[in-house]
């Protein structure tokens, strides 16, 4: 079974995807980490000439060893860098095979990102599109960062999230929209447990319908 989980920054899609992966015993790939790793590779050079070429080279050279420094990869600044490299067509192209191979492995998979249901795994068995209002997404991300001992400027974080959403949604090389056959799950008023229960109900219901039950 392939489950695609898409949604904007800090919508809870990563937590939901790893919860679904644990529940159904499926391998999980957070595809945002790939873009973040490319962003990190060009950190400090994003406004220089030649940064696109450097990003493309970093995407082509990417392997699992670049996905281990979670502290640096998951920072808010790296998120912004990720959204800058994610608009470069050849970067997306270079990351496609890694994601597609993960999605089509025999064991099945859960992938979360922006374009899983539209581009990476349009053939996924179940597609979820997660949304939540910007303010609650900011608050969730702020608490995650504070838990890690980071000082958070909520005003700046809110704007960072909005800026990233806008860049992602307008990305001409992206695919960040709800697929026609994706199930919309709004987590604004749900805690993690309730959101996971709702997601499991959608997956079970979809699979049962497909099996003709
Ligand atoms: O999901 P996360 O917030 O970690 O993603 C970081 C950035 O990577 C996103 O803002 C987006 O620009 C990019 N991304 C993407 N396609 C994906 C996953 C992430 O363009 N499938």
C-alpha cells in the first residue's frame, strides 16, 4: 500500500505520516528533508550568482548520508532555503528517482511532502491532503522549536511560514495542490491523537471501498 500525505508547512503532515507508517508498519520518507538537505548544501550562497547550479549539483549528489543532521535540517531557516531550491526544475528532477523508488518498493510506503499525490505517486492507494490555519501551524512549529530549547520570535515565524506557503503554491515546477482523489483533513482543531485516528479511518475506509467491502 502506498499512502501519500501532502500539506503546507507545519500542518502536522510529518507527524501524521510517521504515525500512519507505525500503524500500518510501512517505511516512511519525509520528502521535505531532501529539499532541506539541498538547501543546507548552499546555505550562505543563496543570493550569489551560480547558486542554482550549485543546488542542482547538490541535488544530484544527494544520498542518505546527507539526511542525518536533523538539528540543522529541521531549522526554520533551512525550511526557507529548501523552498528556494524547490523552485528549480532540475533540482526537483534530480530528487524524483529517489522518491519514486522509495514509493514503489515492495514493502509499500508512506511519503509526506507537497507533490506526492500529484507527481511522485499519483498512483498512491490513499492520498491525504492536510491543512490547518496559518496561526495554529505557526503555534505548533513554535512549540516544537521551544521544546528543543530554541528562542522563538512568533511574528517572524508566522511570516516565514506564509512566505514559504506562497513560494510553494506558486512554484511553477511544483505540484502543490490537492489531487482530485485526495481526502482533505483539516487538523486546526485536532490534537495529534485525534488527527491520527481521523487519518487511519480515511485509510481504512478507502482500502475497504477499493476491496469492495
Ligand atoms: O515539508 P517541509 O516543510 O520540510 O519542506 C521544506 C520545503 O521543501 C517546502 O517548503 C517545499 O518548498 C519543499 N518541498 C517540496 N516538495 C516536497 C517536499 C518539500 O517542494 N515534496
